[in-house]
C-alpha cells in the first residue's frame, strides 16, 4: 500500500486495534418527520448488523454521556444552544423569528427530542475523543456523529450541532495537530469554517462540487492567515468510481500524513457517497468507501470514525458495519446473518452491492489536474520554514502518561470526561511543543506561544 513515504510506524493491516464503539439504544427512535431523508433509524440498523455479525464482542461498547450545554458551547453560541434546548414542535409557531435566525424549520426541522438527539450524537463524538486522548483505545467509533454542516450559530443540512468540531477541540487538548478527513459526498463546510484560520487542524474534504449543496469547497479555498494551505478541497463530479476516487485519496492523504503529521485523525464516513444513494450521485462500492478507512487506519494514529450523510439506509448500515469490521481487522462474510431488519436487504441479503453502470464524469485528465494542484499546495507546507515540524519526536505513549498523572485523577473519572480543563491549568507536556512556528526563535518562545494558544482554545474563540 502506498503511504506517500510517511515514516510513522505502520504495522500490517491485520494487526488488531483496540476499538471503542459508542451507541445509544434510543438514537434510532428520533424522527425528523415524514418524507425527511435523514433517518436516525439507520444507526440502529447498523448496530443490529454489528451485533449479528458478532462484532460487538470485539469492541468496548459504550453508551455516550449526553453532551451538556457547556460542552456544546465550546463551539456553539450560547443563545443558539439555549434555543435548541427550548424549542419544541408545539411551541415553534411562537418562535418564527428565532427559527429563521437559526435556520431551523425546513431541512433542519424541529422534532420531538431534538435537543437530546443533539446531546447524544455529540456526546458520542466527544466521548470518543476523550477515550483516544486517554489512550484507552486506538480507534473510537460513533456512527451517530459526523454532522459536518452545523455552524456556530446555525443549523444546516440536517445538522444542528457540530459534533466533529467539538471532538476536534477535545483532541486538541492533547494533540498538537489534528487531521480531519471527510468522504461524505457533501463538502465538510462547518468543520472547515471552524478551523479555517488555524494551522493546528488540517481539513481535507472530498466532495461533489458544482451546483450541489452546500456550494462551498472550491479547490482554490485553501485556508487563511496561519491556516493558509491547511484546508484542502477535492472537488469531484458525478459518477466517480472506486478506482478514480482512490487515485486521488491515497496520494493526497499519504502526502498529508507525511507533511502534517497529525497526532490524531478524525474521519467522517458519510455514506451518501455510495452508489445508489437517495441524495448522492457518486458510484462508490462499499469496499471502495471502506478503502479510505483502511488507508487512514494503516498509519496507526489515534483514529475517530464518525458517520454523516447516507440516505439509502440499507446501504448505510451495510457500509458502516463493514467499516467497523475494517476498524477491527475482521473481514465479514458477504452473506448476511438473520436479524430484525433482515427484510430490508432483499432480494440478495448480502453485505455488498454492485455499483451501477452510470457514467463517470471525472475524466482522467481532470483527476490528474486536481491531484497535481493539491500535491503542489501540500509541497508548500513541506517546504515552509518549520524546522521544529521536521524534528517532531515520536508520539507520547499516552497509556504510560497515565501512570504519572499525579493530581489529575478526576480527569480519568468517566463522569467528568467532558468537563475537563475548564478550571484547570494547561496540561503540562501533554501538548508537545514542536509546533511549527516560523516566527519563534527557540523552544521557549514556542512554548510560550503554545501556552497562549491553549488558553485561547479554552474560549474556543480564535477558531471560529
Ligand atoms: Zn452528505
């Protein structure tokens, strides 16, 4: 497998990873309303497949702690969170101005339990980040998360709170640099916007571009200020198949891993990029989609796997079940086991489905142009004057770190997982100081900058 020459330890793919899987049995009951394509039921279908394929016994299965107001407010505006908490289908008619202001009503309807739904899916993603930060697992999975369109003060594209941004903020407490990769068919606009001006988070989105929601994600959008070249956009056209997709994904992500060297990776696995999606127009097979998971897993960097879009729900469940198997290093039988949603998968009752014969509008020439443009942008990162960047020591072994966490016991209390850091001093030495800082003259300067950055992050303002 091509790894773009990255030098991180990368064992054989067969090597087992410790996986934490977040699931709330209530999540399948939330209902966006009649005719709405977003169906949380798909998460329950995925879980049923995992159970009957025997995968749950290989993972640490966790019910997420609901994210609290203050957790959500690390990214979102207080008044927006208060609105989400208080709005109900019964009272929404009295709140028309607020609904409009926060873009709630049409694509993002008010439904029963909306706020607890947000708390649940965000709790899973932040909880996954906490597990990774503590070194309790190698891969954390939250298929209910990945709602990448939500903005600081606005719902968008079926997303209300941005669990991904919240999870990345959590990972940044421990990791100097976090990589976000988005293979949903839609541009990962909410996450890109949140981190557009920072070099601590690199966002890479592969998406359909051109007369398609949300309209952003031009190849020329590359980040701003300190964040210049730390946003990457891969614009694609209808009908892209596995081979074309991987001809971009592997060289680009291999190069990103080599030059950015993230301490943790968040992979949004939106399944609306699969062939036959109700809203999508790509032609990926489940194996082609999962190849992205396999590739990112091969770098042996703490990995958070999230869901996202996906509107042909039987295929979403197939895909996320198969990708859970990939996370675990277990290949699943194509013949599906009997389970409570078995009838959804007829007439073949198989895990995999053949892609269609639709036209691939992505010409070789265009793909080559995109690849070379993006690799060129990445080479500007590589050649930036960032000596510290090149000299980054190996990642700290977090499990060992835990043994000398004197005075930090409450950080490891599962009940306090999500209010870490609020009144705390910055974590000594957990965030390493080899941060690329061209202006800094020596390590002390860098540390001081880092310290300030950490304090900044607690208010989560500079990232917005
Ligand atoms: Zn999508």
